[in-house]
C-alpha cells in the first residue's frame, strides 16, 4: 500500500469518499449515509461520525484501508 493512501480519523468523510471510489460503499455497510435514515454530514470527520453512531473508528479505518489492499497491481 502506498504511503500517501491513508485514511485517518481526522479526515473529512467527503475526502475519504474522494480518495477511493468504493469508500462510500464501506460507509453504507456501516449504516453511515447509505439510506435516508442513516444520513451523515460529509464535512464531519471519520472520527466524529463514528462517535455519533457508536462505531469503533479503528474498525472502520481498517476496512477502508483494506480497499487499497484489494486493488489489483498496476500493469507495467
């Protein structure tokens, strides 16, 4: 995994979604912004959203980081 590709607790949700195209799916899997009843403010940080919804921030970050690990290697 590249050093510049890191999700952090103080990162805005909007920035996380911009960082990886499937990050929104991860938030939805944790019931964060995936439906009308689970709306989140994307200017809040990952840590703020996790605190508001009772989610362990380290668990969410680990799943988000896993998005990069599952990417295929670039063709050279």
